[in-house]
């Protein structure tokens, strides 16, 4: 059985979540092909060829793929699906994968299993429903199994492969959609979904200005900054920091929740973290029910104390 | 311009769900049901476009059991002009719903379909994209802003790491994200008025589309429970624990 993985990328580098998709793909079938649809995306194709477990890179290079328009990329996936080569089509559940894959699935007349967290067999998968408050075990029925996978639940495939790169015939531009612009938030911190440590703030921070007290803490720990939906809705933090059912799903080694009460929608996005720390003044806050370590107290006192205590620690080299 | 807004009836977002003891699913008997919150945002956006004179009519559509009329009433209380229930007693999965909606699009000929980006019960995040595929229409998922001019929709989308803007040629599909708008409060007078608006019930089977499921749910179980943690009295002891016990820093 051959599995097609859709690579998420920006024409320059492969998104780390794609490496997790390769791992999931290898649990579904024995051979893994990876589609890189982009514009002048040679570097991405080369990076994909270097992923262990990938046996072939399919490169669809053209200006119609420059900005990941789902109309065009799904058309490309559809064309490859029609060849009869693939038992599965897999993508990471990033905003790219989530936009494109259901479109390709419907064109292929099959369903999709979204946000797979475990591959039990080639056709049976686990996925969270109801914001992670229940886990469904589902058996996919279609001739081609189309899956998006939750990257935090699959280890990244190792680097060190040597797959061949094949150019494939490219799907035409749909002519119905145009990319206009992109606003990427630029900062020096690690990407939220790939960071080893996440420091996240909630409504307890009180304002956008006060939210900034988390920045030195995040920087001291080499952590990414995150936020609860309440903090984002209140305008304390930009929406790309949102963690939860409708935001990003994270599973770092250490998650520090500051002033976050722990609504179920938030817990859905972080309970797979290895170690959870909660700092909240309300001892009844649900966040404490998932925390390994908790401090009940005023975050505006605890965070500076935490910084002071950390300043006595050696900075970890890795 | 006509806008179609599909809405789904789901367990209310404030309800703590119960999993049936036999593992067959989530218990929905005697549980408060509501319009899917993302669909509510979609209805609000469509109604605002009509109030701004951009759209002339807003039609809400739901698929499922007859009891789903209540969420269509909610949609009409927000301001949808009329609604259609495609009634079916079988479980409808996203591909089946997309096929039903495609049949409704054929009938209603809207220029724009706005859907919620995902339903908060199955968390699939598929129906809008699938509908776009079946119709061959362009799509913009995770919308945080929609501007209609002439024959196009310019949509700002929330994507990983920021936002992105695309321009779609109408007719098109847009799926609503949280920050597209804040739906208005549904007042009692508006709820009463919505009872006078037309609600048509059509047997889904009469549309002659394939409603077969694309997956079988074998089991629904509780998520793994985390071991209880410890409360600490100082930041210093937290750092010690993180260093020596958890080895997390």
C-alpha cells in the first residue's frame, strides 16, 4: 500500500508538521510518496527527499501553487488520487491541510477522517470529538482513506533519507481565486506548535500591556507564547497565539498556564502536554485538575518570583 | 444577491457531555441543544450583509431530524428570511451533508454560502470545503472578514502564524471563524417573529443524493485522565520540582 503525504511548506522550507504526517503515513502503508505543490519549491522538494521513510517526492511546480490556494492544490491531489496508486492520502491538520484535504476527498467521492491522533490499523483510527472530551474510534470505508493528522500526536520522521524527486504534470489554475496578501507574525520565539516549552496567558493577565509580563518568562525558558481564547477575545494577545479547540493544539514537554481558568475548549488544545503548570488565584479553577504542579496565588506576584527563582538556574544549553 | 447559510444542531457548548456506558456514543437525550456557534456567526454575517444592502435574501438550511427546526427558528430570529429543513432520520456525515447542500444550491442558486468552519460536536471541519469541491466553487476557510464588491468576495482568513487575504470570484463558499463577528443577542420578540417566517421541510431522500456514511464509529470512550498534581507554595519550589523531578527545564 502506498500513501501520499501532502507537504505543508512556504516554498522555502518544509513545515515541521509534515514530518509528523510522514510518521502517520508509515503506520498506514509501507511506501510513502510526498507531494510538494509549490512555486520554485526545489529546496522544499530536496528537504522532503531527505526525510527518512519517504520513497518518492512528487514535485508539482508552477505559479498557480505559489500561495497554496486550495482550489489548485486540491485539484493536484485529486489528479494523483485518480491514478489508483494510493491507498491513503495524509496531511497534517494545519490550516493548509485542513483547507485542502476535504476538498480533494469530496472530489474523489470519499470521506475524510479529521485530526487523527492514533493509527490503529490501515483503516481504523482514533480522533478526538467534542473538543477532546471524548475519543472516537472510527473505521474509514472509502476506497482511498483521506486523513488529517494531529501533528503533536506523531513523532517527527527522522532526517536522512534519499528519495527520488519526480516532476509531475501540474493541475491548471482554477481562475476563480486570487491570493492577495499575507500578514505573518514575526518573532524570535519558537513556533507555538513545535516549541518544547509553552508559556500561555489567560484573562487573568487583565490587559494587553500586562500580558507582556509573560514575554521575559518565555524568553528565559526558550518558550513559545500562547493564549487562551478569553485572552484573545479580550484583545490581550493576537489570534495566532490561541490554543484550544478552535485554535492551535500543542503538546510541549512543559506547559505553563498563567491566569487561565481552563475552559474545556482550552484544555482540548493542551492536555497532551507532558508537564502542566498552573498559576491562578482561584483554587477552584479547572486548570488545576489537569496540572502536575499548581500555585494558587496572584500571578503578578508569582511570575516575578518565578523569574527570580529561574535567574538562579543555569541556562540550559539545548 | 442571495446568501445560503447551512446550520447544524449540536449539544450546547456549555454542556458537559456524557459518554454512553456502552461506548456507542455521546448521550444527547435530555441535553440542551443549540445552533452550532460557528454557524451562528455565519448567520450573523449573512444578516449583516443583507442589512448593509449587499445581500437581498438570507436562507438558512439544516439537515437532520425534524426537531432541528428549533435551530432554524434561531437563525430566523437572528434575521434569516426563511429556512429549509432537509429531514433525515439517519446519521448524516460531512460528505452526505455537502451533497444535500449542493442539491439545495442547485435549487436556490445563491451567490454566496457561508458556513461555520466546524461543528463543535464531531469537530470535523470538512463540510464547507467539500461543498465547494462538489460545486466547483472557490473557497475561503476560517474567515475573519468578508467584503463583497461586484462579482467577488475578498476574505481575510486566520491561518497558522497570521492572516491571509484571498479574493474569490462569486459564487463562492466562505467558512466562518470565531472573530468574524459577535452574533447579536436573540430577543424574545424576534424569536416570536421568527415563528411567522417560512420554514419548509423537505424529505432529504427525495433529493436523490448518496447519503451513505464514509466511516463507522466503532467506539466512543473517555479521554485519558491525568494523574492528580500537587499544589506548591512558592515559585522557588516550582523551579526545584521542574528541574529535579520533572526534568522539564
